[in-house]
C-alpha cells in the first residue's frame, strides 16, 4: 500500500491488438529538476508539461516549504517564483518526499549549503532506502546528517553555514548523487567538480546551463568531469518538459509483446543518457522506429512507433548501458520472457536499492509465473519462453514499487492466464494516467476492489 491510499489490487488480462497514440506524462527527472532550479532562480519560471504524479507533487510542496511560490495553473502548466541561490528559508515542518528517491536526494543537495536545518521523511519504501551515498559527499561541503541506522530516513540535514567547494568522484554511477553534489555546489564559492567513471543522465548539467550557470563538461582519463562555478545568479526560464521515456517504456513494451499491436508515442525525450532501453529492444529484434526527430528545450525528442515483434531474441545487456536504462529493467525483463533464449542483464546492482530490490521482486514474480530466472548481486538472467508460451495466472507483489506493478500489468496483456498485482496504488507516483492510457489503447486492466 502506498502512503497515498488503500491498496489497489489489479488484474491484467490478455487483450487484442493495442493501437493508437499513447500520450505519456512529462519526464519525471526533468520535472523534479525544473521545480528545484526554478525555486533557486531570481524571477518566475514557467513549466509546461510538468508530470503531475505524486513524486513530483511532493517536490513542488517541498519547494513551497523552502520559501518558493509554486502555482498550478492547470493543464500541466506551473510557475515557480524563485528565492535565488542561497535563499532557501528554513521549513516549519517535516519535508515528506513520499516515494521519491530522486526528490529527496536532490532536495537534500539543494539545501545542504544553506545555513538552515530540514528534516526529511517518506513512505515505508523510501524510509528503507540508504541515503549515505548522498549525505557522505554533502558532508564534504560542511553539511551534517542525522538519521536512522544505516543512513535511512527520517533524517535531519543541518546545512553548512560556511560551505567549501568540493571535488568528488562518484563511486557508483548515480545521476541522483551527481545532481545532489552539483546542486549543493551552487551555493559554495569557487568551483565544485564531480567526476563520474560512467556517464549518467545529464539533465542536471543541461538544465543548469539553461538557467545561466557556468558548467563545463570534459572527458578525461579520470572519466567524465563536470565543473560548476559556484554562487551564480540563476535566471528564470520557460521550460517545456518532454515526455518521459521511462513511462513510455510500458506502452512500448506492451505493443512489442501483444500480437497485432501498433502504438505511437509522441514527443519522447531521447537524451542518450536515457535511451538505453530502446537500443536494447532494437537489438532484441523489436520493431521500433523514430519519427520526426528534433530538439526541444535542449533535449533530443522524437515520436516513437512500436509494433508487435514476433521474433524477439535474448541478448546480453552490457554493464556500460545500465545507467541509461536503470529504471527500465523490470519491464525489459518482461519483454525477455516473450523472447527466445536468454537475456543477460549485467552491472545492475543499483536495482537492489531502488524503491524495492527490483531484481528480487521481478525474479520471484517471474518464477511464480513459470519463468526461469537466475540472479547474482549485480546481474540477472531471464530465459524466454517465446510468444504464446507464458503461463501467468499468479498474484505478484508490487512491494510499493510503481515500476514493478506496471511491469507485471504489462506482462498480463500477453500471458495465457491473467496476471494479478497485489497493489497498483504506487503507480500514481510516476504515471497517474497509466490505466486510462492503456485502456484507450485496448488493454484490459481491472481493479479488484
């Protein structure tokens, strides 16, 4: 059960061809960053196409708590009257980030170099996730963190009164950690430097530059080196949020496995640090094509067409691709079930510490449905059964994880027997229109309550 309501059991039935246009919501990663950077600006930022899922709404409420004026004008149009870099006020109450690891970690970074104190909490899933990966580098700026055992929420951050710039090498690929350090560096003097051995999604660097910060990116022997000049005056912008490739993954993958399907997903962000799933699906033999390639707001965008793909084959997904598709492995594993051969996913230990242990959650659900899954600390393999050969017919646990819930709902659209998910309520955190959108395409999803 999510913190936003009672459990919502769901059943997904095999359906006829999926067809039509899937207008998925705005990109969650960009939506979080637009609100936070808008709050750190001088002036009023306007955001069009903001994702209005629970995760992003919690970030909007957090920015209000830190003193920004955040207004919903309807239809996905929002405005943020910023307080400027270093202008955050101390919140009166606890900042509740719900289910959002991205939200809490980025907000911690944004406030860590201001002389204020804030306490953060979340739902049961978020409160079980480790925060040390962010609080450790924030301590280098002079911030202090006090939380539960294992560096878990609820946690209080005491911001640095006299922050120092840092040079930090990210030990494990993580856009959240990188972004938290860069946001903290905004209010530190001098230059803050972040080094990542493997490139992760670069929305923060792109958006910082768009708001007027000086950011230099260079590829060196150390890795990808990002240098931020501290204490800029960020200038308000008009932001158009592209549609979320992580949300697009679900109607795209459903179209690939449901016979006769043909689905168009318009205006999808194709940032190369986010498009690993689509590359992998094409390698598996999926019928995916990009139409109307263009650039909007500094981000590459296209319309993505997905058709039923009867000759899918297992592939090896290399570790170097993990950062560009880390949220898409659950639904990729569903596609792998309908392929011939083994799909081997490597270098994915980050999945162990997401909203749930996603490897364990998917492995147990897939095994219950008759699929062979092998796993290790940072890898897993799914042995495909081929189209029309997947039994299904079981109830699986979503574990308060929106992507686990949606992945198994997609699976049920092509199994011999329906798939039952114990709780679909977490879906609202990232994709509140998921059920309605999939129903318009022809899916048969029922709430069992």
